[in-house]
């Protein structure tokens, strides 16, 4: 998958996460605090896999949310 930070931001908001925007990263917060960070721009495959694991969703679920 070739995704950007903007697309992942929309997915995180759909899942009920809060987003705080920094200069180089988006900070994703859940009920218990910081869940993950999303770097701005294009997301590399390994980074995407780590972000999805930290958010608790699979690539199939991500595809359905886009």
C-alpha cells in the first residue's frame, strides 16, 4: 500500500483516536495516552506495519476504512 499521513489521519479519526499535529509527525492519542506517531509524507511499508500494529488494526481493516 502506498499511503500518506493525511490518509492515515482520516483512518485514525474514524477509529476514534485524537490527533495532535506536530511539525514533522502526527501524534495519535487513545484513551490511555499516546498510541503512535505518524511521520508526514509517504509512509514506508515497514513503518505502516508498525503503525497498524500499534493501532490494533490489520491491512484488510485499513483497506475497508479508506
